């Protein structure tokens, strides 16, 4: 994949986070990277009300915050990263 800027919607859902992307390839790539780092992730799906988008759940908040901060390719839309890491008790 190229290094173009990618928007990631990060939505808090109780103890998990829903990540929503507008591109299935990018979503699958990010999910795979999280799994390789032993992150807890769910399957890809199209969230209700987000037609044309693809998402997955994760329970690894600290890992998510670290991965998003370390890779400037991903632009977070929604919750600030500091907020993600601060609530990261469920890794």
C-alpha cells in the first residue's frame, strides 16, 4: 500500500473501540498489523449506519494508541489519542 493519508474513525464502545475505515484493504491491513502485535481484534464488517465503510472492534486500546501515534499515515477522526491511552486498562 502507498503512504497516502488515511482517515480512521475511532469510536468508543464500552470496553472496546470500533475502528471505521473507508477502504477495506486499509482496514484489513491495519487489523492484520494489530494481530501481528498480539492485539485483540474482531472480524471486518460494515457497521450499521456506515454504508460503504468497513470496520472492526479492538480491545487493545494502548496498542491502538501507540500504533496510531507512531504512524503518521493514519489521521484519527473522533476521540483524541491521549484519551485512548488513558483508558487503556483492557489490553
